[in-house]
């Protein structure tokens, strides 16, 4: 329980408003709520907030008084939380954060009030007494209104609000710590969505720069995860393509269905099975000798993964599965181009009679697709093959590259089997580039 410091509420605002309440010789009272001003006007009383405001409208003067009361309640709670020894807030947080909050109250009240639960109970109907005057400037004839309120604020109420404040603050900190711990254990895209959404009220609530900055950084880190998710093929055979989404080495699920389009294949359908998506299609009217492509688009947060899946309809399943990260190193690098790229990729295959004949790749950070034909690289099919390609270039750098996204090498590999039949295999794999 928060330690409570017994003290009278400090009514600095009431003191500051003495000059406002005092009637200037140049102003006359033309109407008032009672024949005589109350004795509490221009005074300070323990366990009361006494405050006044002047405006060009009675209701506005009354509203300004209520704002003064809310400000003083915040200030009183802040002082007592700061003086307690068991608060979750550090001394630095209290002195800089909540002081700034009070100082900026007048300009941010409408936003901040929603994040301070105990302010919702403050109401003009709870005032013990009030007094107003309609005034007229004798020289200009300008009409103004004075409104004064005597509002009860006993010590027991202050203690209750301090407890509410600290309980709510601990709840907010605990939720932040939970989201920070879950960042390293992502199981679904929806988990990322929810974390980003749940961090917004924490960012709104944290009034000190330290905690607000931490929450904002965590939200940015969660948002960056969208761009690090990539599509990984599980299996492919005529009529069926299976894939999963990966975040690093871990699969992540997603509820949203992908968009599927093809000019030659029909009855495209996607079904979720655990963390995998099974894409089925009808190829009865497709020409086996033509290039049959499924264009897949998977929405992930504000981003989309787009892949071209080459459907091999010859009845022969060809698999080339990259292992780990592809290394891409350019010999020459400038601000606008790279050249002399050496690409190294470890891959597993399901056959020992395959030869790589060409590649068409979307290389991270390079503007146009990289195409290499006339290759003749044999794959042994025994364990992991290391494929080394030299891509001479030069290649124009994409200056609009988003550095927050993980580098994904996408494209297709053209291979021939032992009978000389050509096949296209799609790949999507993380890549480490030195540009």
C-alpha cells in the first residue's frame, strides 16, 4: 500500500486568484448570485479547494473553475505519490514527468483527462458552495463574469485517489513489461496486431518521457516485425502448394486468407492448417508445357507479401529448399550501383540429377530483377549443396529501400532434370547483403 503523507491540500491557485476576485474601482457589479459575497471567498481552508475564474461567459467561467479544481487534484495526488516510499514511480519520473503534466494541463486537458481515471468523479454538483458576479467595466462597458467555487477535498478522499493512481500506474507498467517479454516469442500476426494496439493507451498514459519513450520504441519494434516475415515453401506438387510464414527461424500463423490469381489455373483455394496454408487448384485445362503461375498476395499488417508460384504440372515434384541465410557480397559498391556480386546459397534438393540453368531474382536493395542464364551448376542431392553464383552487373541500387524490413531474396530457379525437362522452382529466403 502506498505510504500516505498527511497534509492540508495546498491551494496555490486560490492564492494566485486573489487579485482576480478583488473588485477594481473601474468595474461595477451589475448582478450577483447572492446579496453578499460569501465569507470563504479569497480564503484558504483545509480540506477544501477554493478557486475563482473570470470569463466573458458565465458557463465558461464555471468551466475554468472546474479545470482549476482538476489541476489542483492532480497536483495534490502527485505530491503525495511523490512523497510515498513504495510507489512504482522513480523520483526522477515524479519530479519531471508529472510536474510537466500539471504544467501543461491547460493545453492538454482534453487528451490527458481520459488517461487519469480519478478525474471522472469531479463534478460541479459536488461543490459545497458557489458564487458568481456579472461585472461591467465602467470605462469600456465590457461585461465579464466571475465564478467562484468552494469544493470539498478531504484527506480521506486524497488518500483514496492516491491509491487509485498507484494501482492504475502499476497496472500500466505490468502490461508494458508483459508486452516487452512477449516480443521475443511471436506466434501469430494477430499477436503483433494486438500488441501494437495495446501499446497505444500505454503511450497515451505514460506522462514521463522515459516510460513514454520506452513504450513508443517497443511499439515501433513490433511494427517492424511485419517487414521481417517471409513466405517459406513447405511442399509443391501438381494441384497443391503448401507454405508457411516465417519470422526468423520460427513459423507464425495468420488468420487472414491470401489472395490468389492465375491466368491458366482455376478453382484456386487456400485453407489454413495450423501454421501452414494449403493452396489447391485445378489444372485440367492448363498446358503442361506452358508456364503456369499462381500470383499469391498475403496481407500482413500494413504490408503485403507477393509471390509468384510456379506450378510444375509434369507430375514430377522438384524441390530446392534454401538452408539458412543467403550471402550476397558485391565487389564494387557506390551510392548508385553495385557490381561483381558473389552469391552463396546452401540448399537441399530431393533429386540427384538436377542442374541449375538460370535464375530470376528480386535482390534486396537492387532496383530491377537480376537475371542469369546459361548456367550449368550440378546439384548432387546428397545432403546440403552449396551453390555459388557470380552476378557481374552493374545493378542499380534502389534508393527507396526500407531499412526497417528484413532482406528477403525472392524469385525462381530454372533447373533441368536427367531427362532434360525444364522446371521452375520458387524461392523466398532471408539474405545478408553488404550494401
